[in-house]
C-alpha cells in the first residue's frame, strides 16, 4: 500500500493552517495594537500583511508542487 | 465635465463592443450559453472569477467600513485566501462531477447526489432569493458612482437603467462567454482603481506614513479592533471571514464558473492568484483612513470614495476611478443576472414546465429571464435603501448555508437527503430569524450566518448518521466518481490495486 499523504502535502496544509490560525484565531488579538509601527505602518496592519504574504507564498509553492500530490502518470489523456 | 462624460460613455460602450464581438464565437446550445461549453481558458477564468467575486461590496463597502468601523475589513485578506482555497478544493471536485454528469446549476449536483426533487427545488429557491438582494447592491453602488462621476448629468435612475441595458444586450447575444471577456476589462480596471485611488488619496494627507501617524494621534481607535464604535471585535472579524468567503463562493454565479473551466490544472493556481489580488485592499485602507482625517462626519459612509475623489482629485482622474468602481459592480451584476437566469431556465422551466424544450427554446427562455431579473433588481435598487455591506452580508449568510450539503455530496457517502433538506431549512430559518426577528441579532457576537451554519451542519451530521440511504445505486455511482477523481489527481491516496473506472476518461 502506498503512503496516503506525502510529506510535502502535510507541509503545505500545515503551513496553511498556521497562516489561517495567525489571521483568524483569537491568537490574532495579540497583534491588535498600533505600536510598534513598522516603517510607519501600524503593527496590526503589518501583522495581517505579513501572514497574507506568507499564505500567498504557500499557495504559490502548492501550485508549483501540484499541492503535494504525486502527479498522475502521463498517459497522453488516455488510460 | 465633457471629459468625464466621455469616460463614462467609453466605459459603457467598450464592454458592449467586446461582448458583442465575443458573441460571434457563440453557439446556440444551452451548454455554450450557460457554461461556455465547459471550455473556458485560464485568463478568462481568473478575471471572470475575480471580477465576479470582487463587487461594489469590495470597492465601495471596504472604504466605507475602514472609514466608519476601523480595521475589521482587514479580515478580507484572509477571506480572499479562503475563497481561493475553496475554489481549488471544493471547486475542482464540483467541476469534475459537473463534467462527468453534465451539471449546469447547483441544484443539478444536489438533486442528483441526494436523489431528491424537494432538495433540488429548495436549493434553486435559496440561490434565487439570496442572490437578488446582492444583485441590487451592485446596481445601487454602480449607478451611484456614475451619477457622481457625471456631476449629476446622468441621474441615478438613468445610470441604473443604462447599466442594465448594456448588460442585457451583451449577455443576451453572448451568454457567459461575453461576460468572461468583458470581465477581463472590468477586472483590470477595478484592481487598478482601488490601488491607485488609495495611493492618490493618501497623498493628500502627506502619504501613507504621515497619514497613519496622524490617525494614530487623532483617532487611534480606527487602527485596532473593536474600532471606533466598539462593536466590531473578534467575533465579527471571524464571522465575516467565514460568511463572506463561503457565501460568495456558494453563489450560483461562482458555481457556473466552476463548471465552465476547461482544464483541472487551473484550479491549483487560483488560490495563489486570488490571494495575490487581495493586496488591492491596501488601497481601500488608505482611502478609508485618509477619509477619517480629511472628511470626518460623512452621513453616508458608502460615499466616502466618491466624495474624496471629487474633493481632492482632478475631475478626469476622479471619473476614471469611479468608472473602475462601476466596473466592480457591473462585473458582478452581469454574472449574477446570467446565473439566476440559468437557475430559472434549467431548474424550473426545463425540469418542470417544459422538459421537452429544445436547445433554441432553452436559450430563449434564459434570455427572457435575464430581462425579468434585471427589472426586479432595478425596481429594488430604486425603492430599497441600505448600506452596501449590511445588505450584502445578510444575502451572503443565506447562500453560505449551501456549503454543508455541497461538502456532503463531494465527500461523504452517508450524506442523507433528509439531512441536507432539514439542515438547510434550519440554517436559513436561523439566519432570517436572527437577522429580522430576534431581539439579539448576534448572540455571543457571532453573525446570524455563523449560527445558521452551526445548526445546519449539526442537523446534517446527526440526521445522516441516524438514517440509511436506500438508493445504493446513486451512492455507488458517486463513490465511483470520487474514487476516479482521487485516482486522477491524488493517486498517492489510493491503494495500488484501486484502479479507476472506465468513466475516468470521460470526465477529463
């Protein structure tokens, strides 16, 4: 029997979960403050932009690696 | 003034020409009119999904919410990412089943999997009832922008009328193909408009850095939850994230954009593209927050962007950006009108009124439905006032309920038709009661839509576990389709000897 989930897939979905937790779980309340400003931008906004950037990068990596799935054997459209 | 009228005229005429040109490729089959023969290419898919998903709600509502309620709308960054992920994970499975079993509407999939006429009708009714108010706010937002951009020369009622006339003409002749082509223009315009408006307007307060420093000093409550009014805390942050992403995703206009896709590969890229596009909200942050400093006390917050543009930008630039806002509205409205007409034609007319209707007749009925729904939305826009975001979220909370039976259909062989039906009823009644009947509309701070989803999902799981399906042939047909999907796209999840069925070739 083959392994059901590849390590890469676990990494992708794990990173995704981390990103969403940082943006949408009560953990985000620890960033709910103005200071310290980062390059003149309030901390809460920076927090959201950083995790948004992280998740967007994860999605790009996921696409480039076929979302961690093994590619189906190339059959030229026929099986 | 002449220049801005020319911009508005161009904004109206160019999409009309593009739509009419694209219509020359159309065929007179219902599959072509409703889902472009399931052969839509990647650029068109991205722009039509993004422009349909981003609406007047995003363009005007986001600025207004930063202006009145502080940073709550920042949760949009996450809901865009969630929407993108669902388009990949749920959308690809819906696409696969749609291609395999020839679905055109949400009811097709639900009615087929759950083998229930009652559920089929219920799903059609929910999609229709909750899409029309969302359609109305597009018209309200877009027509308002045209009125302001023209300096009042084009009044609201006329702007709305022109709006729909143009949409009806090109959708009438070209169906979803014409919409996808025009959405490429609308999409590019709206992302440019949001970003540039924010950049330009923040410049009036000395640039983003200076603006944030002033805001931190003058109105710090605007920069953290729960915002200046104290009512937009964590519960609402989470509620919006769930309701907006799922509610919009379950709208019939997005379902058609799952069925229309040519290649399954595109679904894997969409989360990245849709997530990346969310950066445009930074423009709304700048516009809304600069408005707090320069135009405090505006009575109708939805007007903050047009008011700022008219007061601080050159007239031509202001008109161009407002046309971009109208593009956001139009690109959603055209898809919604087309989608609800698809539902009426296929789920009601074709199924119950005239099952023998030929292709030409079906397309004709689809076109007549376009006009009917446009008229209904027009009358609503002229008669029902309301803040864009408030009406929009109430409508999205209704369509969001469809996610429960949808997930059941694509993943769970025990999912039971009675569970789907009563779960949906419970979810919708909860949303309506908490929104309009209960003394407390947001228990524990959570939106009515979240409570609807909790009760809907609970009823769905409990009833499904309690009852047994008797239609083993249908259950097995779907189990086989799901297995073939896994074999095709996630082969590592199957055991070595689990070979796909011969039908896997057909679904490619």
